C-alpha cells in the first residue's frame, strides 16, 4: 500500500520539480557586517527566495531558469549555483547583489549540483542523459562530461575534493576521481537512491534509498556498504551536523525528519514538519535544522537540541532544497523586488570571475546539498523521475 502511494506521489513531485536546497557557509573575508541568509530554489515559480534567518523572513526573490532544482554555494559565499531542470542550465547568482550574473548550458535535465571545497569546480548531475557536467567556476564553462549510472540525482564532494559521489537511479553510487574525471568504482546500494552526503572526515558516505526505506552507509576507503539503517517510508534528503555525530533524513511521503546517531546507526528521534519535506540542512554550529516542505511551500526551522520546530517560514512555490550562511551586508540590503538575469552563457562562452577564497566551513545536505548541498548544497541540499 505504502509502495503504491509512493509511486503515485513521487512522479507528481518530479513533474513539478519544486525545489529548495539549504547550505550554511562561513563569513565572507571582506565583509564588515554579516547576516545569515538562506537561499531556496522554488521550482514551481522559477525563483530563488532569500531568507533572513535572524528574522525568518523572505527579503528578496530572484528570477532564475525554468524549474530550478538543486542549489549550492561557493566556499567564500560570493556565489550561489542553481540547476534549472526545465531548460538545461545552471544559474550563477552574485550574493552581494542577489542578481543572476551568468547562465551556463549543461546536460539534459540537470538535477543536483555540488561545489568543490576550493570553489574552482561545480559538478552537475544530468538526470536524462546519465552524465555529470564539470564546470570551471572561473570561466563559467563546462570542461568535462562524465558518464555515470542511469538517472543520476544526488551528488556530493569529499572534504578533500578528490572524490565525487553520485546517487544513480539504477541502485548504485558512482565514485568519480576528481583529478581524472573518471568513474573509479560503482557501489550497489538500496532501491532508488536519491540524497548523498559525506562525513566531515571523508571516511563515510550516506545515501538515502527512497523505495526501500533505508540509508546505506558506505566505507569511503573500500567503496563497500558497511551498514544499512532502516529509517521508515520514503527517505529523501540527508545532512550531517558539523561534527558528523548526527544524521538527519527527510521523508518525502509524510511529514517527518529522522534523527540518526551516526555512531550507532540507529534512529533516535522523529520530528514532525511540513507536508512532503525534501531538502534538509544544518547550521554551522549544529544548533538548527532547516527543512524545505514542497507541498505547503514552507521551510521548517528545528531546534537541534530539543528536536522541535521553532518557526515556519513561507517560501516560494514548491521549495525542496535550501542553502544558508553568513553573507556580507550588501546581501542584507538587497531589495525585496524580483531581480532578473543579466547575462547568458553557453558551454562555449566564458566570463572571468575572481578566484574564490575557501571559507573555514561549508556544510552539505541535498539538497547537493545545496540547500543547496549542497546543495544551502550548507548545501542542502535535494524529486526524481525514475519510472
């Protein structure tokens, strides 16, 4: 019965591709005044909402591409990247002005994306052509295309930037060598893997398996599954706290987030949130969680100490992943009016940007992530279209 319901509801979510991704990042190096913001991709209205997390209010709305999905942030907090599933592009947002400064053509139906720890590369999963696009962040151009498994979705980068992990719809995870852009291993996991995240020390990879209600734990050294955690119906988004001791998993058919003890691989709590939660992210200090609820257009704010919802924020239409972090005072002063893209680039075009300076921290959901991985890809990170 639950499986049948899942198969009915999940394609609907995929057709809407309503998304938000949550990521938390450290302060920009040149910022004199900082504020914490979350960037949420809203697939239903082709926008990104900017949330002031101190006041839990939307302070700006940014027009991006068609059906925005994954969302991720550069390590220095100066740029947000958004995968637009409906027009095969990635939007690049300047966080100081909350404007789109470039649009990059990628593969077919980009789903999720993640940024390398040094900020020089962006990895984009293209769901309908079974590839990952590698973008040069300085030139805003695609420099490589990597063939992976069928219907790739969630993506995460190891903390040292040497490996990329991709969750594929054929029940595998592809392991990519970042130096050679080649798949070096394919790891069988559970049914319909979607979200993926890597532990802060890089030793473990966690993958949500949407169809069998589990989370696979992969040993990054041996590329083997060492544990399978039963979590309940339709696990989707996944994020770790900064210390790597707690894992948070959303259930997108339902209204809950599971809290997992990463030391014992057991569920210790379940938190009720909004309807159809997908993306989840953790604040830099681990004190708060942010969950994007796609069917009621909200973001739930959770106290990680008490596992209770302390606020509910109205977002755009269909938030799924969400990103958040510390940004400069320019972002804080951004207008609440909608901004529009200022330039468009294809894979053969380029725009020179400054080399990013890595920040002390980037937390990741799905998402991918985000958000946004994310991809806030905090990304937090991360609908699917497998069947």
